[in-house]
C-alpha cells in the first residue's frame, strides 16, 4: 500500500512538474512577444505606395474619434500631404457601442484636415484586423493597386504588417501613430495576447 502511495505521489509530482514547466515556457513566450511589440513600435518602414490604409479604432459614444483613432487619422493625413500616396482607404465597421462606423469618422477627420473627399475610400464592414486588411485588399484589387502604406497605432504596427503580408499585399510599408500614454502598457499587453491568437489562426 505504501509503495502504491509513493508511486501515485511520484506520478502527481511528475505531472505538476510538467505543468510548471509549461507555465514557465508560456510566461517566457509572452515576455518575448511583449518585448517584440515594444521594440517594433519605432520600426517604421515608410515608402511611396498606391494607397494608405488606415486601420480603425474605437468611436466614442457621442460619435467623435477616440484618441487612437484621431491620431491614426492625423498621421494618415500628414503622409498623404507628404506625397506617400494619392489615395487613402479608411477601414472599420460600426461596433455595437458605436453610433457610426469607424471608417466614416476617419473620413470626416481626413476631410477636416484637408484631404479631398474623392481621394478617400471607405470600407465600413471590418470588425477586426484581419478583416480590415482583407476588405481593404479587395478595394485595392478593384483599383489595380499592389502596394500599401498601413497606418495604425505604434503597439499594433507589427501585427498589422504581418496580417497585410499574409493577405498577399505585394508591397507593405508601415507608419505608427502615437497611443494614449496612460493606457500604453495595457494596450501592449492586450496586443501581445492578440498576437498569440493571430499565431493560432484567430
């Protein structure tokens, strides 16, 4: 009986050791990914493209742009005026708690910043990054475009580029807009978990 108890304890201890090792490996992986997110934030790859794609972000309950959405819009307008592209695709649907689509708010913001309406193309169905890119690529295909300058928040830039390349956009450039400083680390951690989901096909 004692020998049986000892064997059972050893088996449980072995399982516990495996679980602890897996937890340590998971924590290490998340730490590495978080480091990659932080390191990538200043790694812009600017270049002239057929279009600028601006990825959507939250719209406030009153219909105004959130900090991140406003910054992405402003960065895209600046790049347009600097001649990086002649057209801008704004992509983002209307969430359950949003009174208007993210794309429409960005289009209004771009127009207020001096971008001609005829140079702004709206994509108002996307609900996540994969859809942002996939539906924007459809517009690109319709227009015969093969290169894009993707604009998003600094912490989101790396995954956005990965997604665009995975979607088959031939030439991908990227530019980062600043994030709301008090929430930056929370956003970085959330982005790290999103990268794990991305890697698993989610």
